[in-house]
C-alpha cells in the first residue's frame, strides 16, 4: 500500500503514530516514530499480534472497536488503550480507528495520539505509585543519585540519618563520603563505585558499616546501578542504602523512590489486601524466574514455597500478616526451574483508613550466606570434639588464604589487591604528618626478549631475583608491589625527592651489575624507573597515573633511566 495516497488530512490528524492494516489484517504501514518505543514491524505483523501487546482490558476494547468499524465503515470516537511493550513497562495511548478504501481495497487505519502517551511501569496508575511512596515510609531505606557529568551527589533524608549528619552541615561529595565507612569496608564500596563508573557493573546487597562522629556503628546494605543515555554513555549512578541495624524511618522523594524500586537489584513485590500479586520488579523475575504475567493475581506462597519450606516460618508469616504486623524472616523458596534458594524476606502492610489495603515485600537472595552459616555450624560441631587440632588447622588455612589474597605467588611481593588500601592510608598519613611520600614504578626493559630467548622459566627467575634486589635496597617501612608481568611499584613513606632519587639510582645500578645464572647462561637486564614525590595532596588515582606516565617516558627516551 502506498501510504502517500491516503487522505492528507488523515495524516495530519495522526500527528505522530500510525498503523495501517489491509483487509486480511496484515500490517501495511507503520509510522517510523514507533521505533522510539522499541516497536518494529516484526513485533506487530498482524492484528492478532497487536492484540497480544494489549492489556486484557484494552484487548477487549480494541476488538470491540474494530468490529464496530468493520460493520459501520465509519470513523469512531476516540478511546484509550494500554500496550505492554516489555515485562516491566507499558504505554497508554489515545486511539481512534478509520476505514479507508483505495484501489477497491479496504484498509483499516489506527491513529494513536502520542500527545497523551504516558510511558510508565506496569503499576503506572496513581494509586499504585502512592502505594510505593507509603511503602517507603515503613522500610528503612535511603536513596542516592550521582550525576556523572556534574559530579553532584544527591542524598535523601534517610541517607543523612544513616551517616549521622544533616543537610545543613554536610554537602555530600563522592570523595568525602568514603570517610564515613569502617576502615575494613572502604575498599568494598570504593571498588563497587569504580567498577560501576568504569564499565557499568551493578552491585547488590554489599554489607557495610557506617561509623558516626560518636564512633557508633550502623550496618547497612548497599545496592547500586547505572543509567545510560541513548548513546550508551553512563550518565547517572544511583542506588539504595537499607539500614538493617534499626535506624529511623525515611523521608523519601517520590521520583527517586519509584526509580530505585523498579531498577534496584533487590526483588520487590506489591500485593493487594488478599495477598494477590499486583506488581513485581525486574529483579524479582531475575531471582525467581517468574515474570509478572505468571504471578499476577496469584498468592506467592503457593508458588514459591515447597516441600522443604519450614512450616513454622510459614505459620509465623500467616500470624503476622493476619494481625497486620510487619515481619522480617528467612525462608526457603523455590525458583521457577525448581532450584531452592534462601530468601531474606521483609513484608510490610500498607493501611488505608485503618485497614490493610496492600502488602509491600522486599526479598534478597541470601543463599550463599546461609550456606556459609550451615558450613560454620558443621565446623563448630567438629571443633567441640577436636578443638586443639582444628584450631591449628584453621589458623594455617586462614594464613594461607590471607597469603593467597594479598601476596603475589611467584615473587612474594604484595599484589595489586592491597595496593589501593595501602596507598590510600599512606597518602592520608603523609598529609597528617606534613611530610612527603615517593612512588617508584619500574619495569624490566625488553623482558619479552628474555622469555623468547631463554624461556619463561628464565623469565620467572629474573623476576624473583629482581624482587630480592628490591627488598635488599628498600627499608622496612617501604612497600614493594608486583603490579603484573614485569612491572613493580615501591611506596616510600616519609621520603623526599632527593632521597627517592638516590634509592632509584641504587636500584638501577644494582640491576645493571647483576646477572641471573640460568643453566649455562648469564642473563643481564636493565630497568626503567618512573619517580613521583608529593606531599599527599595528589589523589590516589592521579598518583598512580603520573608515576606510570613517568615510567612510560623513561621507556620512550631509551630505557635504563629514571624520569621524575
């Protein structure tokens, strides 16, 4: 069908979106702007497939209108329909139907007025958004958002409460917010944020300890994700904090709450007063395998519980919900594929006029944590019988795990895992003591040639002997790291530029004089060194970048030299 032959007035009336079907109910034309809503011709090749995109109520209405059009062949009154374009969102459009005859063929034209379109979640009606807002009042959850372009960080009131500060005396910044966390937990959240900003990796249910000015600790669970623009660039980083140590109720802004509930990696469910499902978020489907259409209108207990689900836990859930009381528990559930998983479940009733109107549930998959607890229980039982022998065994195991986690197995140097924490601590000490810190980054020149000419065993031996040289020429307070391959980093606290330059010269000279004896070969090599000294005011990331730049400059200028 040539769409240009249709009455021009009709096209003008369409405004934005148009679908044309022939007398056999086959799609003849689709307005290009449907692609903005991720609708292509292959998604709606026939009227029947369009019905499949409609909600139950809209499908019946559309069928009724099309039947009336075919019998009357007249333009009908406008009406609203709702199309479900994915499992987690739908679109409401104003629609009218027209019958057009061209070349003795009858065509049906569906005109959708995008001016009235509203893209939303499946719970797009105002009542359910109100449910979400009220649910936030009983959940101890705070929400945050970072604008990656402006570096502006937004906190809701509960985030301030969790961190023990108020909006009047603290303005949240990404660099300073890290200081609120326990020393042992800083690397967790730092690594999570860096991975998210670098490659869009989300994080879920990281347990952290927040320490306020009075040294009081709060335990929180953090989850986060990224938002991208149409070009795929990361524009925002957002997420939630849930205070699981008993903090005050949250004061929450609606837009951030709705976004967080839909996009967070925590599974969330809304059910009516009869406990029948109204809405689930995408993470619920990811955890359980059940999309909304398979659980809508059903009670989740009959779907997720199985033969090994604890009867006492089920009874406690029934008692609390019958009394209109919130409950938090752990329960064994089953996914759609039949796999068991441990669910940390929190259910809160939502009241209207003194009666329960809805239920809001949050679930976390804590299977790994439960499995660890079960293993620990079994281990404790064994320890009661063989406490002395097992204590020694566990001590050795912990030492080995610590060594594997923090030590390079080939050279015995510290590895990259501990670098950020160590360097961050030393930069802070340097600032507090009003002194200097120096970094030496060095690299074996032409290391590939050693491997190619003598074999990787000779290359490994060269790395080990270089490590021995570095240890012999550094102090007890210095830190020697193997960053990977033939690249090493030395952190020298309380060391000015002149002292660091002397140390670098000693290392370069010692390496030049040293020979590695391998089989019948005397292998010699040189190193290039980058040197950076400052008073602690340069950030961790920039410190590593600058000293790496100096190493690169030493390489490009001919190797076997020091650049600072």
